[in-house]
C-alpha cells in the first residue's frame, strides 16, 4: 500500500508530531497507520523480519532524518539500542551439533538441542539469543550459464531458509553482457536443503537473458554453530557480556556485538588546549574477531559505528562534555582534540578508555499522515 496524505489543507492538532522518549533498551511499537517517523540520534527505526524472526534496522541513528512508514501495528518499531547486545561474531563453531534452528529458551543442553547463555555484562536486563547450526551455502556459486545482453548486473535472489534461519545473499558482475563472477555476501544459516538462485533483470534492463546459477549441492559448516540471532537485546550494559554454550564441543566461542554510546568522557592526559579552544572527537571500529562464516548482515553490519563529539572547550586538558556520544561496537580509547586555532589534532600522551552504556533519554517523533 502506498503512502498518501489523508485529506487536504492545513494539518489540525490530530496531525501534530507525537514525541516518543526511549531509554536504553526501550522500544515503541508504531501503531497501525501511516507516519513520517523522525528517529532520535540514538534510536533505530526497525522492521520485523518474519523470515529470520528478528528486528532489522531500516535506518541507523544519525542526525535526525525522517522516513515514511506504513505500519500494521506489528511490523515497525522504534528502538533505543544503546547499551544493548545486537548480535554476535561466532569465532569457533565447534563440531557435532545437530543442524537446526534453536530459539532462545528451547534448548535442553544436548548436541541435538543446544543453548547459549549471555552473562550480565553490567546490564539491568540480560540478553538472550537463538542458535542456528549448520545449513550455510558455500562461498562460491557456480555460473551454469552466463547469459547474454545484460545491460546492468542483475539482482540475485536466493531462496530463504526455514523460519528463524538466516537468508543467503550474493551479487554479480558482468563482462560483455554476461555474468562473469558471483560474490556470496552472506552464506546464510539454517538451510535444510540447497536453495535455488533466481536471476532477475535489473531495473531498465529489457534485453538480458539466459543466466543460470547453481549453489553447491553440499551445504557448508554442517554440525557447527553458524549464527546467533537476538531474541532479546537486554539493556544498560556497560561491559561485553560473555557467551557460554551447553554443551560446548571443541570450545565453541562467540563475541557479543554491542551498541554503545559514550556516557562519560575522560580527557587524555598531558594535553594543553587552552587558548582559542577545541572540540573533541571519539571514534571506534567494529567488533574484532574472525567469523567462521560470511554473514555480515546479522553481525558487524547490523549498524555502522558513528563518531561522537564534545562541546567547545577552552581549558587545558580538553573538553569532556559530549553533545553526541556516538555509536560504538567496542569501547573507544581516547579523544582526539581538534584545535580551533589551526585545525590540527595533537597527539595524546596517554589514551584513556571512555565509559560507555546506554542513552538514558532519546527523543523521536511520529507525524501522522
């Protein structure tokens, strides 16, 4: 259903924006209707993925940008994910598990019914995760026929796994109007049979035809933990919670992916920024660790870290009042201070780990259409 403005003329009070304030880990289900949604700088606009059975981000928080939404009351929500666990990087998938999809709270602690447990991590609400074992496609897809006369790379659609699994995705490149290479961008997880790949002409391409692609007949990573999807993200964490597994063959291991903002900034020592003043910046990278599978859409690509910045300061040692704590998957180390006098960023003598957690109050707006 397309979005339409209801009625003509000026808006009345029924069309006034509704403020939605959310603390760390809090969510707000957008009521049925059509809205222009403006998320706060720490709030994600998310949609319910019925296939994977998780909430996915439509937008990452930034300086507020509006987005039109047509909600049925269950498929869109606002979520302040700061201080929450948003995923996990599986660094050792182990061996011997039974392939399948194991929702949180259903495991009995056997190889045929495993479970994972998140530690507290300083949070007020403990996170819970679903385990997906085996059923990934291979990292290569065979080009059975490259086709001809394609004017732009076609869209590749891979059949989805059973509900609760992770869909596989791939892209392709052309040479002389034919598919010449295919890159698997997500191996997926939870497939019980080899999926088909559908080649769909890109918009405006009316001549491309004949391409056929084939997934390897044997699924990859059988018996190994491939993915942990979040059933409950928890709230107010200020440390990375450990993840334990029952049973744990061959030292299964995974690192929680966090969504943090800087709550308290600590100035770097041996700095002198007195005079014309400075503004401090804090940045970070994605969660470290080599994943056993290629599945960025549910791991470190869940959101992109965003730099935070401090208020203007004219005292020695640098300013530590954050106007925007940014978004971080890891705890940032140090603040880089840009001198307003000449724009330079002096090196720090000592890097200081910042205090992270969840934003206590982030304001979003819903404007009925």
